[in-house]
C-alpha cells in the first residue's frame, strides 16, 4: 500500500459562513497528496478561490431580472449580484505516532459581496451595494485516530470549530447591533444607511458566532500497482451559539460532505487525481438567518495534481466543477472553484 506522502495530515476542506448553501470548498484536501501514518510535525498553506457569480434556483440558472420580478409583484426578495471568496488557511499538525494526530486550521477570510438588495425592474448599476470582509475566520481543531487497523488506513475523526471570527449583524427589528464587530456595506445605497441598517448579512461575516462539532472518517486502499482509491466523509453541526437571544439569534445549517477519489501513482514526483465530492447544507435558522436561501445539495467533479518539489515539500492544485446542484431559494453560485496548496514536513 502506498502511503508515503504527508499533506493529508494537515489539510481539511474549509467551508463556513457562506450565503450560498454549498459554495464552500468541499474538496478533500486530506487526500490531495495521499494519506500517511508517519509521525512528526507538518505545516500546510492553502488558498481557495470561489467566485459566486451566477444566480441559481433549484437546478437552473436565472437572470437577475427574474428575481427582481418578485419585488415588482410586492415581494421582498434580495437580488444578489455576486460574492467573491478568497480563503487562505494555515494548518499545523502534530502526529505523536502512527495512530494519532491533531490538526489546527486557522483561516483568513477575504470576501467581497455585491447586491441589488430588494431591487425592482429595471435593474441598474447604481442600485448595487458592495461590502468587503477581511479578517480571521473560525478556527478548527480536529483529532484523528488511525489505529483501528494494523495498516493504519482507516481513521475516525472528531473536532470542533470555534467562534473566533467577527460575526453578527443588525437585530431583527433594526434597532441595534448583534454580535462582535460585524462588517458593513462600504459602497452603494446600503452604505448610506445609518447603523445598523448598513450592516452586511450575518451569513456573510467572517465567522458564524457558533461552536460546531465535527465528526468524520476516511478509508484508503491501493487497488493496483499504480492506483490508490479513497472514500471519506465529514459532518459538522452547531451545538452552541453566541447569537442566541430572541430577535438576534442565528444558527448555521448543518453541513456534510462525502468524497471518493482515485490517485494515479506511477511516478513518485507527480500524482494526478480525480475526486467526486457531494456536499449538503441545511437551512440556517434564527431571526438573523436568510432561511429560505441557505440550503442545497451540490455534486462536484474535481481533477487535480500533486507534485513533490523537494524531499519534504509538496504542491497541489485542484479545480472543482459543479456537475449538479439543487439550491433552495435564490442563491449566487460558482461556475468553478480552485484550490492551491503547499505542504511541508518538518
């Protein structure tokens, strides 16, 4: 069984606090460079690019004018223009032996969001409001146990996401601010509103204000001389919320991912890989949640490549292509996403 690489110990899909149901990175970077049971210290730096620039509902795209028509008829539906997410995540892992390892993931969020708000037709550029979010997101910690089999190729995982990022927004009646230092609109009509009516949506802040539990598992196996296969899954659910008072409560929806993949290892320095990623997110809940527009299921096809550039350094790059989506309400969605990473074993 081939298990000589190390990036799996230090990287996990990071996806939280998005207005779209499942637009976070669902790629299994655990498997990007192969699983290993080697003890030691490891570091990882990963960059995710997610440009949500397509309005979708159900399994179809639709023009902004069609969503604005809801407001023409007296409705109150936000017409989003797009959200650009850039995540940079620093990971640090310690494996004392072949059976155990613990991982810490510190994300930096760089997000820009544009919206027409509850615009009516005709939609014009001067209706666009913009906001930017920059700062530390919610830290994750994960413990993995790989001692179930003598080959150490089956693992159980448990961890926690902590509310370290700024979070919150305007309370339900618009009279005050809930949370910790929520970002505000900086351009367009919404930026001219007085606080708290100028604040960005709670689901788009750098953090969620919640403590989440994470459980997962993975299994990998050599299936021929040159091919390895894997399957893994992870489930995350909020168990404690700082936004928990009437009129200013928010609970992010539960989310789960399942990935299967194949790695071609004929060459020791370059490893092509193909993943299939299924992601499901439930509705956000609470007075500060955009409940109707925050759930969905997405299926991604994710080709990628891992390269060993030095004895202890690996680089990897992946593109995620959504091949199926079923989104609740009206959401902005990416046509593709990209992931770049570098891993180092001390």
